[in-house]
C-alpha cells in the first residue's frame, strides 16, 4: 500500500535519510525503531508529505504522493507531540476535522473518542489540556475516520497505563481489520504484542526490515528487545544503544 | 473553500489583539474628526496613521500570527488539503481580519465625516497597504524558520519602507538637483507602496496646490484615470509578487 523508493533527505549537512526503500502492505503492523535522531519521524513526515525528500518517491495505493493531497484521506496520523491552536475548543477541533474530511457519519469511528471520555472536555480550550489529554485527543482524531492506513508516532508516550492499554487494544482491533499500521516507539515491550514486522533505522539507513517471527528465529530470542539488542550487538559491535538496552533489560524496564 | 478561514478568523478574533487594534483606529479617527474644525486637517493626521501605523501593525500581526499557527499548519498538512489551499486560507483570514479592523476603525468615521474624494482615496490606500504588508510579512515569515529572525526582518522592512526609503530618495534628488527629475521621482515612488499611497492621497487634497511645479505634474498624472489605474496596478503588483513568492517557498518547505 505504501511504496518508498530510494528516499534521500539532507537537513543542511546532516544526512537524515539515506536510500530508504521499503514496501508496506495491508495487514502489516510495522514497528519503526531506532535510536533518537535516526530519522523515524522524518520518514513518517515524508510519507505524509510534510517533509519533501531531496530525491526518491513515495507511492500510496499506487499513486505518487506529490500529485494530489487526497491520498491523505486514507491516512490517520497521530503525531509525537500533538499541538493544536490555543484558542480552539476540543469540540471545535473535532467539528473542523469532520468538515475537512467530509466523511459520512456512518463511517465515523467513535470508539476511542468515547473510551477516552472526550465528550466531557468538549468545551475546554486546547491550551488548558495536559500533555496526556492532548495525546488522547490526537489518538481519537487519528482513528476517527476509520482510515486504511494508520501512522502512530510514539502513541503510548505520555499516556497513563489504563489509556495506554485502551489504545493498544484499539490497535489490535484495527490490525484484525487488515489495515496497515506504522508505529514508532521506544517502549519495545509495547510493540511486541502488536507488530508483525520490524524496521530498524540507524543514522538514516535501514539496518534491517524483517518479519517478527524471522527475527525471533534468527536470534533465538522471544522478547523483541532482547532480539534487537542481539542483532545490534552482532552487526554493530560498537553500538552503545544495544549495550544500554541489555543493561536496562536487567531491571525489566526500558527507558 | 471558506471552511478553513472560518476557523482561523475565529481563532484570530479570540486573541483580542485585532479588537484592540480596531478600537485604537476607531478612537483616534473619531477624536481627530471631532477635535479638528477643518475636515481636511483631520484627514492629514489620519493619513499619517494610515501610512505609519497600518503597515507596522499588518507586518507584526501577520508574522506573529504565522509563527503561532505553526502547529495548526502542521495539523492541516496531515489532512487531505493541498499546501496552496492551506497557505491561501491563512492569508485570506489574516488579510480579512486586518481589513475588517481598518474598515470599522477608519472606514466608518471617514464615511461619516468626510465622504469625499480624499476620503475614498484614504480608504483605498489603507486597504491596499494592509494587503501589501500582509503579503510582505508572509514572505518574511515563511522564508525564516526562526521566529525572532522573521519578526526582526519584518521590522527592518517597515523601517525601510516607512523611514529609510524617503531619506534615500531625498539624497538622490539632492545629488541630482541640476537635472529634471520629475519623471524619475514618479518611478521611485512606485518602488515604495507607502510613498505611492502618500502621493495618491495628497493629490486628492487641497494641500497639493502648494506643491509647486512637481506638484502640478503629479496632479496632472495622478488626477487622471491613468493615474488611478497606475496606482491600483502597482499596488496589485505589490500584493501579488510577495504573496506568490511566499507561496512558492511554502510549497517547498519542510515542516
């Protein structure tokens, strides 16, 4: 459904994305992982057309993305930090989005909207919301139009455990509807219940893009974080990140 | 097409700066007409407000609004909307709000107290200058990612158009005072929308009789239909050239 061909992107001198090529299909849940600054968000923003690549193309459902903005009708996007106009009320934000997408009421997916209890804050201006509540609003918006592609950038960061669990259940439900879901997260334990594929980025390059089972087989590890740490240790012995991951694992937590 | 501007204008009105600006214009215009016995002297004082304050407020308000709307623009970019449409909606909303403030603040008093040729010239020039400086401010803001830099550039542009440019023109006229410069000054004035506006209004007033030979030449030119078309045409160029340049940068920009 999404085909990425030889994307290159430089911000001034830093090479943020280098020859990224990948094919994502429906039914896949792809975990985009990698250290901070490895280009995950830039890759997502390139798919959304917010960042223009220096070279290379992105196709969504077989169409090049720079021709027509309507392909974004098929995408629900939850940003890493959801920022909204200060004076706008939550209710207005939702009416505005519905006005922009012009989707039939029957196709609206109110599931998260209700489970996160957003009707109770409809009259509040966006600036008064806490970080976690904003995340809930972002999540509800991403799923609202029942899009076939979901792009979630750090979806569970900042959510309380209960909301985080609600969101994960929702992602699993959407996965069963044969949707394409792209997730970035540093919380690998969250991802392993959800993902079918793992795409590992480092310094703007794809280190590997594999099915979860293949990865588990190759490394002999069931836990995603251990499997990845093992791979990273094998491939790049100098990688600090793999080391740190193993250290943190002993406490059973990931920072 | 007007779905987006509706929400943006709502947001602009909610932040109250535009209301304070309207009140300021209204109170100063009203009190000038009340205090001065002679309507045309009040018009001269109003002329200074229109030529100095209007460009400054348009520049500052627009740049600050653009930087404050950055999140909103990001949100819109992830929706099925083209960049051209998002940009033009922003321009339209800011321009309409500023024009609204001008028409209520200056337009109503002028139509009440001085609905003659010079009054209409003032309204025409004020509206044109509002649009011109909104365009210029969008260009400055889109081109510089850093907020302080964008606002600084906008301020410098104001200094240039409102103060420095006149000094340069005087210097040139003084240096070449032995040559016939009338046609040349006409050209110079069209390179600065504020100057052009000033000449255009002054020549609709009685004071132009005091301006000697150059004044007579100008009066011949600007008093005619060609002069009106010329002023209008140059103003339109001043609105559209910066606007199109800003739109071009906006379409290429990474968010």
